[in-house]
C-alpha cells in the first residue's frame, strides 16, 4: 500500500479556537474536544457528525476518497 503525504496542502490550524471559528463559518470539518465546543453545540452553530471517540497518541487526519472531493472556487 502506497501512502501519499500531502501535509502542505489545504488548511492547517494551530489552535482549537481558530479551528472552531473556521468550522462555525462552514470552512471545514473539525476534530475538536467536545468540552471546548459545548456552547457552539448548544447554540446549534456546530453539530456532531461522528459520535465515535478517537483516542490516539499521535496526529489526527481526516481522510476522504478523492472522487468525493469538491473544489470550491
């Protein structure tokens, strides 16, 4: 299996607050600790799209099939 690493493409965020704001604005899907977005969830600004907990000691990656990617221009 060949893995292509394209870490420099797309949006990259360093702080949870920036990721939260981007998700609220509809710019991305975000992996965030639920306790940090409790208010946004209560106000309906964000919604949980996957209710499965992710436990890891490393990085998070969102993977999507290339044929599902939509270019927004």
